[in-house]
C-alpha cells in the first residue's frame, strides 16, 4: 500500500486535470443546492434575475473563459518545451507541478465548467428566484476569483519558460529535500562497510531509480522477523531486477520466506524524484549548466550562476549534516549507507568542469567554488574538492589556448590546494597538542 500511495502521489502531483475535475463536482453540487434551497426560502432578495438574463451572463462568461483557458494551457505547453530545450527536461516536471500554474489554470477551467453546468441546469430544471440568485452569487464569486488569478497569471506566465525560473525551481526543490532525515539516514544507523557475509539477499525485482524508502515500515518488518536489515541503496540509486537492495541477518527459514517483503518498502520508478533524493537537484542544476555551455547556447553566465546555487545547497547540506537531529537513531534495526561528499561533488561539478573547460570565467568560478567548499571544514568534502580541482585544472589546460588564461585558472587552483594543506597542517597540530601530557 505504501508503494502504491507513493506512485499515486507522484502521479497526481503532475496532473493538471485534478483541480478542474474537483471544480466540476463543486459546480454540480452548487447547482443541486440552488435547486433545493429555492424551495426552503421565500424571503426578499437583493437581486432578482430572470432565467434568460442569467443564461446570457453565463454564456458570455463561458465563451470568455474558454478562450483564456485555451491560451493559458498553450502558454504552459510552450513554457515546458522551452524549459526542456534551454535548461533540462528534468525541470519540466517542476513546471507542471508548480502550484501557481495549477491553481491559475484550475480557476480558468473551473469558471468555464461552472458556466456550462449553470446553463445546462437552467435549461433542464425549473429554478425559482432563490435558486437563480444562488447561481448568480456563485458566478460573482468565481468572477472575483478569476480576476485575481488573471492578474497573478500575467506576471507569472512571463517568467514561466525562462532558464532563471527553471534554476529557481530546481534550487528550491533541492533545498526542500535538504532536511535532517534525508541528509542522514531517515533515523536508521549509517554504515560504510560491507554488509554481513551470512545474510539473506533481497533483489530489487524491477528496473528503475529508487525514489523513496519507508524506513518505519522496514523497522516494523525487522522487529517482526527479529533481524537487522542492511540496505545497500539510497534514493537516487539505479537498480535492475537482480540488484541487491538489502541484506537480512541472522538468516532463518522464516526470514527466507519473507525477504521479498523488503521490496514493499522501497519505491522504484522510471524517473528520479526530489522528495528524498538530495543529489537529483544538484544533478539537474549541473545538466542545466551543461546545456548552457553547449555551442548551441553558449551562455557561460548561467553556468556561473548555477555554481553559486550549488555552493549554497552543499553549504546547507553540511549544516544539516552537523545537526544533532540528523544523527538521531529512531530505527535501531535498520542500516543505510551514507551519502558521501565525493558523490555530491562529482555529480555536481563534473559536467561543468568538462564542458566549461574552454571558458576561463567558468573555470575560475569553479575553482573558487571548490575553495569555498574547503572552507566549510569537512575532511571528506575537502578531499573531494581537491580531487575535482585537479581534474578541472587538467581539463582547462587541455581546452584553453591562451597561456594567460591557463595561468589565471592555475593561480586559483593553487589557492584550493593551499587551503587544503592549511587545513591538514591545522589538524596535525591539533593532534600533536592533544597528545601532549600536562
């Protein structure tokens, strides 16, 4: 049931028809209420309209909303195509699931549906003056709602297909995913070694990306079987049908019969998702920078902006990683591999280092970004940053023609190594001082 709910939630989050469908049901309910309420109230009304006048108003509104809704849907489709071409196709899903876009489109389509339902109801049923007043009141409310949505939409639609908007949305989705449970191990133990040798192996059973882990469900299963579960995957990892995703120990006949129950708590999909996958946002930003650096677009400025966004996200990752909440153990029988700094640095910067090697401004910004990561004072992050700095320097020396440009990048790269060496010296001095007996 948990895996089914994850897939349904992911599916509905990208569908534009959900809110209009709900508006249809509300419209029918309001028309039914108007027909029923007209029989209960016989007092005075502030406005009285004939059926013909009300139908004329609804007809005018319906035709207007049909045109506006058609235009708006076309604008969204165009924006999605533009973002896919200029940024990355992974950002298109964020455009479709954008709450503002869905709310505005829903308001236009809902207004059209309400008008059609109102016209059909007036034609099919004998509404009295109270019923007509209720339908008119609903129309007045919807007109106000549509006007407010339209004003908001004018500002929003002009930004929807821009690369800056795509970068903002990817950065926001990645930032939202940077919570203690995702950065740590969802309340489980972290283990970096090999799983136990004598253990029951659980295969993935399907092909795709791990999108979510139900650690609470895994703990309940582990308690029921009296075992420890060693996971080998995190959200964002790709698996095939025979990929081992978990090991259960100790092994017994009951455990062997229920190893496939682990699969029920590991969601796998054909596409990655931002909810628990920290790396996905960083990878999507790197893809956007990579597209900007292509010869067809040739926009190093976007790559430089994205390097700044990636630095901000990795800085937040380090801050959350150091928090006590991240290290809190809630599920003592579950063990999950860590997300390493090397993975984050490689997936964030390798495409930019490769395809931005021929742009001196991108090379300098990349080296400065790596230097900033070293200043965060995390050993694994420092090692990964130095490795990436060396790779980027080699690629730049191979791609650049000007010796002056090569020298500028090499100068910044030396600063990266200087910071790393200074940190190592400080650690050695601290270790030496700790070893002195007073």
